[in-house]
C-alpha cells in the first residue's frame, strides 16, 4: 500500500462510469491500496443516501472490494458517533457521492468527522475521492450556487466554506457537459485570487499530496487563471457581463501528469500545480492547528 | 457620411434582431451613412436567397432605408455581370446574409465581384457586414467545417480561403449559444498563428479600418490567443484531445471599444487589436496587388 501513503485527492466531475470500464473507480481503489483496502462511502450530500450507497456498493463489489461500508449520517449528531468515527479511522479510501455540496457541508463541516477526514488524508495517506457535489466540496472556497448562463454575469455565483482539502481553487463539475465555462469565468472574475477548475464527467483530477497532479478518465480538466487579467468586474452593474482580458486557460486531457518541481512543467501551469500540491501542506498545517484548537479547547 | 469614409467591418454572430430593437442592423445603416445610404444585400451563401432577401428587405425598409437592393447571384457567372457590378460600385453598405460560407466563397471568391467588395471597403470606406456564414467568410482563413464536441479534438476542423477582409483570425459565430469553445480551441491548437474569434448571436464585432474595434449587441465576443501556449497537438492522435497550457482568453462585452495606439489598451489585448486593425492595411495592399495582377494580367 505504499502508493497510498502519500495521500491522494480524486476530484471527479460526476457521472463516472459505474458499470462498464469503471476506470475512475478502479483508480480510486488502486490509490486506496488495492482491493484489500477499507473503503467507506459518504452519501451525506444526497437526499437519497441509500440509493447512492446501493449504487456504489454494487460497483465496488464488482471491482472486488470486500471491505466496503456506508457511513450513514442522518444528522449532524452522527458525525460524533464513535462507531462511525472508528470506521472512518480505519478507512484507506473515502468516497463522497454526489448530491448538494451545501447539504454535505451543513451535515459534516467543522465536525470531528470532518477533522478525521483531514487526518486520514494528511496523516494516514488515505485517498479521498469526491464526485460531482463531492468534488465541489473539497476546496476551501466552494462553489455554492451559480447560474450557468451563456455569458458571465456579475453577482450570479456565490461561494461557501468547503472541506478545505485543497485551497486557492474553486471546483466546478459536469463542466463541458453542462456548459459551465461562463459560470466559472464569473467565479474567477469575482474572485481573481482563486483558480477556476472545471472537471468534465467521467474524469478525475488526481492530486498526489505535495507531489503532483494527474488527469484520468474520458473528458478533460479546464483551469482558468485570472491572476494577470484586466477586468471591469468592479465597475459593471449586477447581472452585466464584465470585460475580461488575459484569462489564462489550460486544458488538461487524460494522461496529463506533472510532478511539482519537475523541469518539464510549462511555466504558465506552475501557479496551478503549486496551488494544488505544495500549498496544501502549509494550509493543512494551519487547518489542523485550527481544528486542534477548536476541538481540544 | 464622414463616419463611413474610414471603412468598417461588422462581423455579426448570427440571429441579429430583425424585428424588435434591430440594434445591429440600425448600426449597420449608421455606419453606411444613414438611411439615405445605398444598401446591397448579398445572399449568395444561402440556398433560399429570395427568403433571405425578403427578410432583410422588410427589416431595412422598417428602418427607413429607401435605396436597398438584392444582388442576386445564381451562378459564378453573375459575379461579372456589369449591372450587378454597377450596383455594388454604388453601395455604401454591403450586407452578407447567413447560409454556408463555403457556398458563398464558391460563388464569389476570387471574382471581380470579390475585388469590388475589397475596393468598396478599402477605397470607398463602405461598411461591410456579414452575419453567421457571412461573418465566418470575412477572414482570410475561414472556418470551413468543424465538429462542436465537448472537448477539442485533433483533426475535426478544417479551414478554407475566405474573403480576406481581415487576416490573422478565424471567426466562429453563434458562439456561446452553440457551445463552440471546444471547436475554436481546436482551430487555435491546429493553427496557433491565428487568433480565434467567437461571436455570440445578436452581437457584432465592429472593426473600424486601421483605427479600432467596438462590440455592440446582446452577447459578447470571445478571443482565444494561443501565441504563447504550450500544446501537445503535434503529438496526439487524430480525434484525441490535446493538452493546451496558457491560451489567453479575452471576453469583450457590448460597449467595449478600443482605439489602436491608445494608452488604455490592456497589453494582452494588443495582438488582437493590432491584428484586426493595423495589419489590415498591409494585407489589403498585398491583396489588392494580387487582384490587380490577376485581373489585369
């Protein structure tokens, strides 16, 4: 299980194949340590958690995972249930289903359960995967609501506090399929500090903690970097389309892989690569300290 | 009619309003010299040229244009018809309808009629407008065929020779409405020398010859600049999605206007502004020389 020791995030754009090739789910199992790994499924984003579990129970079963379990959380109280926390503490792979990322955060944000997920990733090197809403929930700043219009529109997206497993990015999913470029441009125009990351369906951005990135699946990962942009966002009226000049767009198809610090990384990709890899350790240290203070106070 | 002396291009993304506010069509009339101007409509891109003319006949009539005429071209022979060429020689405004840009070029490309359009623009300062296929046809390199998939795909777009009223760009239309970003990224990835220009419906990019640009209408103009990009296009297989890093994206909403050489132009926009304004005169001189050689030889 040496591959898992590093800790991985799998940020999946939704609709990953669950019955045919199952490329993404197989990769999740591999990064969790193989079919002997302990896999837990968290369906707290969904209003039909049992249906979600049934779907992944079948898929992971087909892929030969014996030790798979549903962490049922029917209320925020369940997040301090010691039986659930024990299962989480033994997990090699943690899978967040789709649903609504606001519901997920309302259920688990800031709880001992949330802290245990961070520990699993940072201290035990578990693989944390999230699809659709589970993907959006991973970053510190989370896309909470947003209209996917034809052009960017000031004031039509809002952010919330996500799980904070990575920072400096906002994640959108079903990206090409639901034509969400204008929405992600709106996020970046409103929040130029953040990089926009759009992930297509049946596609995953894999972050190897502190070490590198990889893209796998069928679609692509689109990155929008507005650090250098000229923007009229501050001056246009609510609902209007801003002028944006020099948004840097990166398109990363399956097979893309870069190691932090490697010499083959295109310079323009460094802000993204550094943000999702090297910066995590620092933010995590802060985050853990915060949690420690809060929960041990 | 001083406004018209400079020569303008109106590159319209299709579906311009023809019955309500008619912002785009009114602007075309203004740039042609007002309601007293001689307006000609060229429907040679369309397989239903009479329907096209009926539509614009009504719209321009409603807007008070008395001197409006349909230049009917039923074959390539008509392009040297002296009665048609006389009407074209008197035109203050020339409007290309939609249809198929390949059909338009097959009908008029390289003819005396084509040369007369260049003269109207460059020497007489006429306004040349084209919508949908008529917009795509304006550039020297013209988007001929292309699949609008979810991701860019190598080998799925092809270019042809357009009218050459501007150079260094490829124009796509119905851009946001038909979700053509991936297609335009494919164009730029295959042809990094060219800037991709995507124009939304009921929206026009106005080029004041040699002097500046403006955007009017309801949508936006998207520019993709791949000059600085890292790309794997040369190495991926046909049909595969390339990795693209550092494509510069500009989004220009209605109201955007920049003069060539002005101090307020964002640096990253200069390649686009210079390409569609200053470069034209040089290319035109070459183009005219070519035509002169060809037709006077």
